[in-house]
């Protein structure tokens, strides 16, 4: 069991940057693979990025964000980050962090056990 809380969303201009954070409860954060997903109104929640446990040696990105977004984790702070650069209007969505106990850094929603409440990212042109 883990509680996840996202922060850092907001309004950005196209080409700008935001950094999202996901803080996890407990003292076993390193035992979770972590991921970022996003969901626009009326659309499915889609994969953004994932990072392996315990130290983030394996990282995956969706094709749409590869080269622009960077996922990282700081186990000492129980925190995962998503640095978003070169933002585009199509990045507008609610962004969710997710955790998977003792699993691989998955790229599908069904692989994750726990979810945060989401943080809104809006990118204007």
C-alpha cells in the first residue's frame, strides 16, 4: 500500500517547461516501479514514462514525449519527477503518477497497483 500525491502542474506556453513531482508515502518507495500517465477529457489514460525499481536503471518513454520529457526518481525523498521541456498544446492533460509493487517498469495502465489524484497541465500556443 502506498499513497501518491502529484504536484507541479499548471499553465505553460508552448515551448516552455514544467516539472511534476510525485511524493509517495512509506519507507519502501524503492520497491516500486513508477510511471507517469496522462488523460485528456474524453480520452483514454495514456502512458507517458516509466522508471524501474530500485534505482531507475531502466526507463521507457512514449514516442510522443521522447526527447522532451525526462523521468527520474529520488528514493531518499520518496519522490519521482517528470521534467517536461518543449511543451506542446497536445501535452495538455491531467497527469497521474502510478506505482507497481516489485514489478517491471510497465507501459500499460493495468500493470500498476496505485495511482495519485492527478495534476492538471495546460499548454497554450
